[in-house]
C-alpha cells in the first residue's frame, strides 16, 4: 500500500462547511465505488477551520492519471465534483482548475 496526503480549503463560511460535512456523512454509492475502482482502499478527510487534509491509501494499481480518467468517464463523479466545488476553495498556489494538492512528506518517525 502506498499513502498519499493532499490538502484543499473550504470557503470560510460556517453554513457551507456544515453542508459539506453533511454531504460527507452521506456520500453517494457511485462515488464510493469509483474510489474503490481506482485502487484506493482507505480514504480519510480531516478538517481544521476551513483547511482539509486527505489521507488515501492505495494499492499498486492506483495512479492519479487512472483516477482522473475514471472520474472523467463517470457522470455521477462529475456531478459530485461540481457539487463539492460549491464548498471548496483552491489553495493559493493551485493551478487553474486544480483542487486537491499533493503534499510533500517532510518527517517520519
């Protein structure tokens, strides 16, 4: 298994943040299936204030390119991503259209 850590911000609005969390208590089955289909076995999202931190653990079949291709071919994933973008806000260093940004590991014990 390989672990990836990613970050993203939410719009700093308590109502929107509460709605975003509510969506994640009831993730659509198609979204869960698309995550598994990409080779992701474990995915967690944490929040402090409006900053999100995602940890995903995936098998050797996973790649971000494969996940992007699967997502592009899924109307449900596209609908989910469009809905989530109502709540999400790109990090200041994100490129155009970039959402979750891969973090660099700087320490391990």
